[in-house]
C-alpha cells in the first residue's frame, strides 16, 4: 500500500506542485490521521499530505479497514493518538456517544470558504464533520441479459426486480440471477434497514430509545427480503461486498443490490470481461410497495477533529484536510467516488448513487443506539430468512434482543 | 519435601498464575455484574448532505458526570446472566408454560441466542472429541508399525493440519467448498445439482465444521499417543504374544490400558479446546447456521458500535463454568485412580 500512496502523493505533488498554495494553519504541528482504506479516502488524505506535510512537524496516516474498531480507544486518552478520524454516518455517532470529537464551526469559518454548505454535518447547530463523498447501495443491472429475457427497461421497483428475476429464471438463463450483500450480521441488517425505510418505517419511538419496529411495515419488508432471497445466490447468507462483486464480475448475476463505491471497480477494465462491463447499468435504488422513497440508506464519509488534542494541532489538522477538498483534487480522482465537493462531474459509476440521493432516499440514521438495533437485526433475522421461523417471530426476537442490549448499554431502563 | 521448601518452589508459578490467570478472571467477573450508566439523551436536529432530521444524541457531559461518580457502572448483580441474551430465565419459564410438547418447548428454547450457541458448542465438543481420540490412536498405532524409512516423513505430513493457523485453514477449506471451488464443484457434479451448497444448509454446515475440527486437532492427539506408544514395555507385549493374543487383543488389553493416563490428559485438553470453538465459525462465515459461546463473546464486543462488556463478561464466565463442568467427571476419575494407587 505504501507504494500506492507514494504514487498518489507523487502524482498530486506533480500536478499541484508549487502552483497551488494552501493555507495550512499553524505550522510545526503534528497531524495524525486515522481512516478507512479505500481509494477516495487515500485521495483526500494523500492530497492533504502533499499540500501541508511541509508545514507540519509530523504528518502520519493510518489507513486500516479496522479503523472503526480502534477509533474510540485511540481518541479517549489525552493527548489522543490521532488528531483526526475520517468517519461515516454510523461511526460519527460512535465517536459522539463518547464525546470524542469537537465542534468545527470556528475552523469552518476560518478555512472553509471553499466548502459547500451541504458538506457540513451539523448536530444541534454545531458542525461535527465535513463530508466529502456519498455512498449508498443501489441497483446494478445487466442490460443484455434483461433484454434476452424479455424485460423492457431497467427495473425501478422491487416488484419489477422480482418479476425480472423470475423472467430470467424462466428463460433458463440463470437459476439465481440476483446478488445482494446478505451476509449474517451487519450486511443483512442493512438490507432490512433499506427496505424498511422505503416502506416509511421508523426504528424508534420519537425522542426515545424504545423500539418501534413491531409493525406491518417491518413484516412487509421481511416478506420482500424472503422473496429476494429466493432468487439470490444460494450462499447469500455468507456474501458481502467482495463476494457479490466477484459474482458480478464473473458474469454470474444479472441484477444486483450493491454499494455505489463498487461501481467504479466493476466498470473498470480489470477483473471482468468486456461483455459484463459494457452491459452493466447502474441505476437508483428501487422503490417498494408503491412508495416513492428509494430503498437505500445514504452514507457520507467526512472528516472529524479529536477533542483530546491541542488547539493548534486541531486547527492545523482541519486546515490540512480541507485544503485537499478542492476541484483540482476532484478532477484528479473524479471516478474514485461520488464527491460532494465542488467540481465533481458524475460519470456512469456515480449514476446510481446520484439517482438514489435525488430520489429522496433516507440517510443512515445518526442515532446513538442505532448500532444496537442494527446488531439485533443482523443476528435475529437470519432464522426467518432460512425459513426456520415466521416474520412476526423474527421481529419479536429483534425487539427483545435490542431491548436487552439497550438496557445493558444504559439507553433503556 | 518440607512445606517451607515446597512453598518457595511454588511461589514464582503461583505468583504468575494469580497475576495473569486469576486476577483477570476476577476482573471479568466483576465487570459482568455491572451495566453501563444511564445515558442522558437529548433531542436534537442533525443535518447532512441529504437533508435535516430530528434525532437524538447523548448528552456527553451529563453522562460523563454519572460515569465519574461510579466508574464501574451501575451494579446489576446477576441480572446480565439471566437476561434474554444469556440464561433467559423469564423466556424459558414462559416457553415452559406456553408449550405442550417437549419438542415445541425445545424449539422455543433454541430460538434464544445463548441456548442456540450452547447446542452447537456441545454437539461440536461431543462429536469431535471421541473422533479425535479414536482416530488419533489409530494413526499413532499405524505409524508406529511403519518401516523406519518412511516414518519420519509420514509424521511430518500428519502434523501439517496443526501447523496451519486455524483461521487460515478454515478459509482455505471455505473457498474449496464454494460452488466454484474444487470440493463444492465436484459435489455439484456428483449429485448433478447446481444449487447444492455446503454453506446454505444448516446440517451440511455443522458437518463441515465438525469435519474441519477433527482434521485440525487430530495431529495433537496423534503425536501425544505416538509418544506414549514408545513407552509400552516390550516384555508385556511379548508375553501377550506368547499367550496367543491377536494384534487387536494386544491393542485393547495391553496398549490402551497402558496409555490410559495419556488418554485422560488428551481428553481433558480436547474438551477444553473444543468447547471454545471459534475460528472455524468466522473462517467459514457460518454464523447463520452455527454459533458458539466464544462467537457470542466476539459478537458482543465487536459487532455493535457500543461493545457490551458485561454481556461478554457473563458469557466468558459461563464458558469457564461450562469447561469446569465438562472436566469434572474426568478429574474425579483421575483422583480415584490416584487414591487407589497410593493407599
């Protein structure tokens, strides 16, 4: 990975070099970033390093897929291990629950003139994070196979997805034309979230941690999931993004609900055949049950600044990271992500996320106890999907598991 | 040995055992008796690139104050042990009252996470352990009778499953049983069923995990038995031969009784190891069909954004208790033998 970083940093330095001038805030500070590990985040953090490492006494980046597991422990001591963590909806909540990130209002005023208002993640008027990219799950279709099976157009509702899957199966083209990230745990919980929100469902009673999922919308969402599972690869309960992407690139699926961030990787000329890439169409997440809300949760990735670090360090870190959020950086890395930054030109790889967002999909809820609910869903829905229990029982199990966990975590009494 | 000398002999061992084994267990136990503070919730508004919504957040200052007053959290007694995620007393009582047949009762009990995990853990332990004992002895006897030239290489090859890291070993097998993998594809061809998947069926997943468990731990019992075989007295064997004992009779009446202390030792270790089965479940992504007590601890600590320390602590304590219960019969037997031999 370090070689890759060098190449990116080198390219960026070569491009901007002395031409670009960035306000890096207080000089001689230590900037330490913890982030997940995918190209868009490398682009932002790498550009920040190229722009501001010279002015800083120290500039380190730790890119790890385990960031979420270590972030709370790393930011708790004073001084914290990192001055900034790059987070998403759910991980911001995780840090805020423990009060580990600081409000950014003053920094935004001082260094954020070039940022867009929609990039600000505000909670009760305080900017807690600055987002730079969006992501969501949405529909991937193989136009050639749909055509061969006699399906006209790209499905836009889950009912149409199911009908199309049945036609493909009936035509003998594929027995299991659908791929979805349904791996037990977080992934299967997320599938429920998407379809439940599209039914207009709520997770909690307003203003409290009491669950509100025991209703017909949840039952309806489960019945859609069961129908989808019928057409999904037999191993769907073990499949997450890497597996579904693999099946897609191998040409073994015609319809997929996958992450937008995989779009660029699927459409590029690596790991797949011309037949697959040229016929893959990315479109918005389907709606369901006659509703108008796309069945997806919208995600953003953004920067935060740790509470437990010196003020000058915090300021320098913020200045360095937002100095990377420029049209030049976006132009350089246009297809790496669906950027929320000025200058982004949506390509085919961004079409799905853009359509899902403009279609009015919900954000993944930033609620302190959503992690516990998500966990309960991920664990307790499996028996239903396997056909071992009914939908009512599954929802009752989720509710009971959530209440038990929420009591232990202090959210419920 | 005078008591004084014995005390000084044992002191270093005792100190490290208390420091690194006893104290952590005590700390986990204390943790399991407490739950988190009440979290002070505020209603607030959050805005992101996709719009604004009313939401809630934690009042960190107020919560921090509570935390400082009682650093351990709220005392909950054995509450965590008997809640739905663990022994689920209330749910069990309810199920008992609401069902007529034993079958219906058990199917409701097995819907509870702890009992579901316990069912797999016990099945795994009680199937893998005897298999490994018998097969291990068989391989040891077999190799012991090989000509000297091939003995060394055979021993080395037989040890390989143990050398491979459990997680890596299970991942390798996981890919092999995939529909596109060599084993999965072959099975599909044999049964002429393209939808056949070892990962999709609960029964096949259990069998796969158990086979993997036997494969992985077999070298341990084999190598210990093989070492034991080198100590079987030649005289006894020879006199058994003179008495006209067949090969089979010699194994049953001479070798096995001689190896009995080793068999007990291996059984102890196997029971302990198998009861803590964990890596294969992660490696095989088998959570949908098979969960173990150790996997529940892992899930409590990792899956949610708020690690549930007391849940994890409670399950850990019950795992230790479970191991203790499993080992009791074996230990009692050893103690009796010991008493009989030294009157």
